[in-house]
C-alpha cells in the first residue's frame, strides 16, 4: 500500500473505525500524520495507551462516526478501514471520501481470514465464546466491491500475505476485546465473565499457554481509474 500510493513522511492518513489502533499505529510509521477516528471512547483510550507504548506521537485520536467526516478535516493521501466498512453507510462514506482523498490517493480496506488448520483451533474457541456474549447488531453484508465499483474509487487491486506467528492467551483476549461487539464498553458488567470464560477455554485447549496463528492478511486498495 505504501509503495502503490507513494506514501512518505509528508503524507496524511485517515483511519476510520480505528478501534484500539490496530492499523493506525503501524500506519503512523509510514506517513507524517494519522487521524484515527472511532465512535467508542474506550477504544480510543486503548489506542492512545498502545500508541504511547509504541512511542508514536504523530497520531491524533478523535471520537466521531464515519458519518461525521467532512471537508473540515482536510485532505488525505490514504483512508484505511480495518473490518469497519460494513458498519457504515457505505455509499455515503465513499461519496464523502471522494471529496477529501487527494487525486492520487486511495482507500484501503483490510481484513483477515483464518484457514481451518489444526493450529487455528484457538480461533474457533474465540469465535464460539464471542458469539455467546456478543452485544449489539452485527454488520450487514460484508462484500464491499459493489459499493466500490459504484463509487469514484472503482479501480481495485488486491494485496495479501499469509503469516504464521506465535500468540499468547493475553494476545487473543486483547484481540477479542478489540472487536466492537465484544468490547469492554459493550459487555459492561459481563466483561470479566467473558474474559474468564475465554481464558478457561483457551487453557483447556493449550495448557502450556502457547498458540500459533496462521492467517491470510488481505488489503483491497481502491483508487480512481486513471484517465
């Protein structure tokens, strides 16, 4: 993405639905400034803590919805969304982004997939426990290509890499709470019960506390067609 959009320390990025900074923090190493937006104050607080631990001082955290984005925020070379686009009014969001993304900029949508291999058994446990405690509505249809093809950003390029990495139970629990429908803010008093339930299930599956993740990380980069 960096190379395709020629991002550098003069570039500005907007991360919509930033959560606890999963994309905003690494993105801040590629650009001069990141504006990270999320409607959840708890998510933003976690992002600020994580950003400080990573010594990133070029991230601005703003509590707002995608529908609050306007030209008043300035222009951006890239707008990123990590599994948040399906929560938005997608057509209206893309219409607004056309007004604030620079002519040579783009929109990058990120997601991941976990193949059903034995090492990913912990992932099924995570999903099962999350489904029992999930709060709020689930996102709508996740396919975003029709919205992109109907927008100004109709040139689509896919980028992906498959990784294998070690995780701890703490990593998995943190990831669970980073999801909007299972955040500490949404779970409220049930948050501790959720954490205990998930931790217990993970310990039963891997008593040594060691987990391995195999995941395909995917980005769809949407740009305006070249004329």
